[in-house]
């Protein structure tokens, strides 16, 4: 649903609101055989030994409401506010409902500030947003797995080895970006610059627990956090622009780096280079131990 109203001759107000229901029912039936009696007759009845069967099923539902407010101010400033709330069936009841907002704005400076003749357009922009993600279908739900004909025709059902149904929060991100765009020389040269910052938190992982509990692990939120910082620059221009021919070329450069901002003393990777301020996007290589001359230590 959308509602639009001119608050004044220079201010346009737009309200959007909606809801959605997502539902997925996935089923898989699987059969195989050790070999065929008659070649190229593909039928389970044409098997040399017992057929192997398997089946999987999962269901998931997400219900959402969302809305946004847009303000167009004097045809040179723009503001957008959004909000969304989801209810996910893959989360425990305590954390099933989660909300995430955003705000974005831009101002066309060239509309009200006198510019040099070479500048045709100049805009600055900024945005802040939060997102949240739920879990896998059976990450928090206890389900049995069943195996048939294990021994002497008997079947078995297995209870999960991980404690589920715990109050795990959805993983989340919080990000912002600022940028500017400038057009010059009758829009023949265009420059766009963006800086962004994205924080990841409420991360989840499987944590080991004592076997005496009857389980081996449980799903938890850990305290580790990391942030991505990056810049992106785009330069484009019209090399040739005539009535019959236009040749435009673009150059793009970006740099992306990730750093630890918080370390979980128990569950973060126990490496000497895993620390606050260190690079998160590291990779490790294992090699043989060597002496000072580079010879293998056997």
C-alpha cells in the first residue's frame, strides 16, 4: 500500500507499507541399487540386491511486515526511513521476532550552491542500515533421524547429539556508507566515490559441551565481532560524443579490508594473529618444521 501527499508545494511525502508470507516445504525421496540384473533397465525391481532408500523433508516460514517513509524536499534533498519486522519459524520462540531499520539521505548541492562553470552536478549521500539473519531449518529444533534395516531387519531412530531449542539470537550486521558524485564538463566526466563500514555481530557457532549431559555440542552466540571497511572509486567519461557516435569508458577501483573488533576469549580461533585490530581475512598454511638452514626436522 502506498500513500502520497504534497505537504507543501516543495515537500512530497510518500508512505509505503506491506506484509509478506514466505513458506517453503521441501521433500526429497531417494532410491538406489547396487547393480542391475538386466543392463540399461532402470527400475528398482531390476536390482541385484536390496535397494537403498532415503527421504528428507523440511519446512520453513517467515512472516514479515515492513514500511518506509520518503521525503522529497525542495527537489534537491531526499530522505528515506525504513523498518521491517520478521517472525521466523527456524528461531526459538524467545528470539523469533526481530526488527531491523535503515535510513538514507542525499543532497544535490549544485541545486542551491553556486558552482564553477565546469561542475554540472554535485551530490552527497549517506546511509545507515541494520540487517538480521535467521538460522537453518533445524538448527534449533529437535528432530529424530531414522535408519531402516540396520540389523536383522530392525530399524533405529537417533536423537540429535546437539542441544537445540536454546535462545539463540539471529546474526546481525550494522553498516553505514557515505559518498559523493560529481559531473563536470557538460556531463562528459563523472566521478563517484564511496566509503563503507560493515560490522558483523551476534555470530553463531557450535560449542562443545560435556558428554555427560547426553549431548556433545550446542548452538550459541559468541562475542566475536569483525568489521569490513572499504572504499570504491568510479571514473567515467565520454571520449567521443557526436550526433552519430558516443564512446564512453569507465574505470573502477576498490579496496576491501576486514578486521577483528572484538575477540571471544573462549570461542575465537586460538591463533597468535587473531586479535583486536588484526586482519580477519587471513589464511594459514601448514609446513614441515625446518632448522635455520631450511632442512626438514625429522
